[in-house]
C-alpha cells in the first residue's frame, strides 16, 4: 500500500495491435483516488475498533472489549483489514500505469520521491508520539529506529516502528521484480508473461521449501498485485479472455489468502464476508478499468487520494496510543471520529509541507547525481 499519485494516462506505441478507440488518452482516474482513501479509512477504523487485540479484556487501548463498548462498529470494523488487499491491487494498477514509457532511472526516482519523504516524517512522528504517550507500544532502541528510516528493516529482522509498515516490504519486493519488466520495456505481452511467471512462483513457493523463492515470490500478496496489473491492461487495451483468466485466477488465489489471514492473523470477521467485500471491490475496479467511471471528475478526490499514504503511515501506533489516554474522557464513537479527523488534517499538512517540498528537492538531487554520472562516463569514453 503506497498512496501513489495517479498521473494522467499517456499512451505509447505497443507491440500488440489494439483498436484505435482503445489507444486514446483517458482522463485522470478520480474514482481510484476515492477508493484509496476509503481503503485507508477502512484500515484505520479496523485498527481502532475492529481488531482481535482491541476486543480482549483489559487491552491496553480500550481496557475492555470494544465489542462491549460499540458492538455495531466492531462488527463492521472487523472487516477493515481488507483495505490492505485493496491497496495492493490498486498499487499493481497504478505502478503499471505510471511506469509505462519510463526508463528504469525514471521509475527509481519516482518511487523514491513518492515513498520516502512522508515515510521519514511518519517514523519520526510515531517515535516521538510513543515516547510522549507510553504504555501501549514498546519503544524501539535508537539503532532500530534509525534502521527503520531505510524502509529495509524487515529484511534485517528488525521490528517496525509502526506495525503497518509490513506492507511496505511487500511493495518494495514488487517494485524490484517489476523493475525487470520496466528495464525491458513495458508491453502487453511482457506484462502478461510477468503476471504468469510471478503467479507460478507464488503458487510453488509454499511447497517448494526454498526461502529465497518465498522471499521474492511473496505468495501472501503476489496475486493482489497481479490482479492490479491485469486490470490496468484491460484499461489500456480492452478486455480479452486472457486478462479475464488472470483476474479470475487472482480472485481464486485471493479468496484462499483471505481465509488464511482470518484464520492465522486477524481472527475476526468471516471468510464469506471478506470474500464478498473483495469481490465487490474487484468489480468496481473492473468498472474503472473499462471506463465506466470516467464521468467521475470531482477534483476534491485528488486531494483525498493525496491523504492516503500519510494517513496510513501515521494512524495506527500513534492513534491507538492517543485513544488509550482519552478513552475515559469522551464517548468511544466520538473519540474514534475525532482521532480520524485529526489524522486526516495532519495528513493534509504532511502532504503539503513535507511530501511536496521534499519530493522536489530529492528529485533534483537524484537527477543531478545521475547527470553527473552520465557526464563522467561520457568523459571517460571520450578519453
């Protein structure tokens, strides 16, 4: 899940023949911005009022089961974790769209400036908040906090400053794999082959007993990203039986993974409810891919989408710590609403005063570095 900005679609020449009306430039996908924010809010409400953790007696956040405090909210919020799977699907869609026609260098720069500025702020903000409001989460050692700034802590076996960062590890592995296709040049056939090869690896990994294969294949998340890639190919080239087959396989593998996550991780909600929500989401994304939502052009959705990534990064550990301090002073539903509203405002401020300025500075710095490298190589060749 990365809260990625959606650039206008620029169509490039392809190896696969397509109908002329499918090659015209489409408008910005405002609907996807709205879906991303909805997914982030689902995850946040789940963490505040729908996890097994908050439904235990004497839990550190509410002190008593949240299903006793606000039962109706709990039963709905219990399914909010599916927002993460929604993020992964959207990430596959958006990354494929934003990388079309780009070089590996451009892909690398775009990912760095999109991921790191808000993430650096979130790591420092959460660390400071947990120091100021102790008692809910354990504080990490300084060395571990510093390593978190790399976003590579999961590869080192180091805990995350905030538990939600686990999804970034899946995102980074997806980017690394997809970079191979970007380097070759994105075409319909290459993306389809990538989906098939990655999907096969993800299916084999659980029984292959090869840690390296499992690490790169990421079977827990792979099929959600693959679904997003297939949906983007539908958006760009139109639907066909092959893409429907890939999407269908992604749904079948996804429903299995949803059940595993309920049984082994979440322990709330039901498989049927989770599959229903995921299926409805995929159908909405099919509508987006086939242009059925192109009439949605509410510009406020662009701002809404820009809040998604900072909100996701900051809401969990800091938000639950605040709830633990304020739970006895406010109505529980009002408290959840106020904490969410506060983090939405903070996310807007982070986007405007941290993400955008820092992204520009980092981009200029990276482009200068790459330009110097090219000039040095040119001088070396000339010599």
